[in-house]
C-alpha cells in the first residue's frame, strides 16, 4: 500500500491535470504555489505527463494541455471519443506484434485511459471526503480550516479559518463566514488543499447571513446597477455561461440586445465585458466603468 506521502504526490499530479485543462493556462510559479511545491517539481511533472501521452504547451508564459477536451469524460486519446479510441485499439491489435508504431500507440491509449480514469476517480473521492467533513462540521457547529486555499482573484494561497453555513446548489462550494475578514464568502471546495475540522465551536452565528442571488459567479449584499448593450454573440454567451442573468436580459427592436440589472460584485461582470472586446458597451454603471478601466491599466503589453 502506498504511503500517505506517495498518495499525496499522486493526488498532486491529478490536481495538476485538472489545473492544466483551462483554455487560458497558468504560469509555473502559480501552479507551484497552488500545489505547494517548487517550480522544478512542476517541470518534472510536465515530463511525466508528456510520457503518458499528454501534450503540455506554453503560450504567453502560461502552460496548459493542448488537447484539454480529450481528458474530459467521454474522451480518451487526442481528439478521439471513448468509442473511437476503443475502435482504434481493436484495429491495432491486428497489426504485426513488435511494430514500433503499434506498440507505441497501444501503450499511449492504455496509459491515457488509466490516468484519466484514475485522475477523475481519486480527485472525486478527495472532494467527496471533504464534503462529508464539512457536513459534519455544520452539524456539530464547528469552525474549519481551509488549508492552502487558492484564491482566483488574488492568485494566492492562504490558510482560512471559516464557519461553514451551507453548500452551494451544486455542492461545488460552501457559503461560509470567514473569521479574519468578518464576512460571508463562497469558497470553492476544489481549491482547498487540505481541510481540517477545528475543535473550536462557531462563535459568529449571528453573522451567518446568506447572500442574495448569485450573478456572474459572485454573491453579496452590495448592489451595483449595470446596463449593457451587447452584440448577438455576447448576448448568446451570457445566456449560456450565466443563466442566472436571463431575467435581466431582453431584446429591443429585434436586433438590440441588453442586460439591465443589479449585480452584487463587479469582478464577474467585469471579466465578461473585458473578455469580449468590441462586443459589449457599458451604457450605465459608473462603478463598472471605473473597475474595467482600472483592470485594463494593469495589463502589461
């Protein structure tokens, strides 16, 4: 049986696979920070993944898997689906044994399938275990430590002491009161390095106020009025990626597309606007204009 240290190493590689599936990619120092290791180790993991048939590419100083769709459920190798991979494996079995190409491709098909399945199953088990621990902490009304929690907004890793209040609808995160900031926040479970249930009881139950409706991935008590005029493409993307925004969307004169509503926080809608240059116009919302302008000024071209 593998030791706890070996299991942690394996889990770290599987976490890396999940991180590299992003279309944007991540710099090595951020990957090392999130996985609590050094950059040299990350490069060794890259070589391991490449040996298993994955293709790690570098774009604008960021790394990602070139064929990220291939490691999602239902796909096995390259751009092939599971059925296509099985068909290819059957065809290769009829090729002469000892053939360099036959043996190489068969090995990659098998390795890719096993690592994909192992990645999904072990990572899913890891998350399920944390959900069970959080649920117990809620019932016992205890504080929990989110060790090595990775913040996407600040791109930093930090230990956070929180009081869990409720799970999000899809159980991908928790609504929790953070002791340090004295505020309610949503924490994504997959960004937790390790979860520890404290022996300390909850001390701030009077402040456990659930936020309002989530919009653009954020919740909160604040309200910022925003009116956006969009292209048809932007309108369709907003419908698909942010279904909670649909009640505030409408079409005027058949070909004018709008969002008009109040958002709890600016980063989510700001990212949507900046991600579609020339497709979205901020017609109302001075706070959003200022936020987008400040973010664009940070871009180093």
